[in-house]
C-alpha cells in the first residue's frame, strides 16, 4: 500500500483528495487490522476504529466491514466492498422488499439497508469519539462499500443534521435508491458527492432501472484514464456497445476488469500528472 500524507484541511473536490480516498477504499479490503493502523499512521491519522458485523443465512452477505480514521482535522470512514459476482445475485433479486430510506425519504435496496444498519452504531460512535476539534467528516468506499458510503452520508444528514458529511467519494458504486431519495440527496449533496465510474465497470449498471437510480455528481473515467464530469455521449455509447459483445460477468471481461479497485487507484494516479 502506497504511503501518502492526507491533506486534512481540504474542502470541496480535487483529484488529489480523490486519490487519497481511493487508497482509503482500497485499504478497506485489508484483512490485517494492524496493517490498516500502520498505514493510517503514515497517512497522518493517529486513531483508528474497526467496524465489523456478521450475518446469518439467508442474508446473501457474510459480513459488513469498515474502519474509521481520526486525525487532527479530518475523520474518514471507509466501507469495504465485495466481489461483483457476489453482488450480481442479490442486486438483481426482485423478491426482496424495499427498505425505507433515511428519515423515511424514499426507499433503498434491502441488502444495502440491512448492511448499513448492522454497522451504523459502531460508525456513529467512532465519529462522536474522534470529532473533538470540529474535524470534517468524509465517507468513501468501493462497490458495495460505495453504496454504504453514500447511504451513510444520507443517514447522517437527514437523521442527525447537527453532524453532516463534508464529502462522499465512491468508486464503482451500484445504484442505491429510488427516484425520491435520489432527488432529496442531490439537493443536499450537490457539491459534496462524487461518484467515480471507470469506463465499462458493470457494477454501476446494477440493480436495474427504473426502480433504482443513481445520484448525480458523476466522475466518468474514460478508456484512457481521463476523468470527465459527465459521460461523453459518443464514448458512452461505444462503451455500452463494447459491453454487449462479451459476458460482462466473466472474469476476463471489460465489465469486471474495470471494476477492480486497483483500476480506480491507477486512474487517480494518472490524473495527478
């Protein structure tokens, strides 16, 4: 894991901070808690709390994991993702009931609601413990972790408005909620939410529309690694056409390759130059 000191005074959007949060999302996959703590120290964060919960069958996920870093000027919670093939089965399952959105605003996918709810009190306790100097609060995550990061920000904002997320950066995030919550979220987080999608990444295409929608603030990474604030019409159409020519859930397909977290980190690194 590459070491980098995080600018804990940053506000708003910049690509350097996107790289830092991409690396934080990548670190969420680390199984060794000591490695996470050692890396946090190198990044300038002296406090770490690990969050973990397990599920019993028939819930399709085995567990939910995240960690929270506390620094002098910033708090970061990074949620761990899961494999695309594991996501596919339950994101496309039409039999699961909807889960009420934060503060009763709209609805979200049942699996996301269950996963976040199981770990939320741990995350909130860590934020309360670390926020002793007005630190800014940031959520990040890849894949499933991106969905949980977005919903964590929504839950904090709509249910506990005296503490709000200063920024949310997600990578390869699936669709999370219905049109009502999307509208409410976009109005609240128009300049604080950044959703990165790498080229043909298949996971942001799940679960299907129209029941589930994406929030705005797209940052689209094209096939050359350049970041755009919107998906260019021509290249976007070409990406979709390309995806149709292969099994999008095959290990060697573009849809899977573009979803890997290291692909997002590499893209962020290219855009530093």
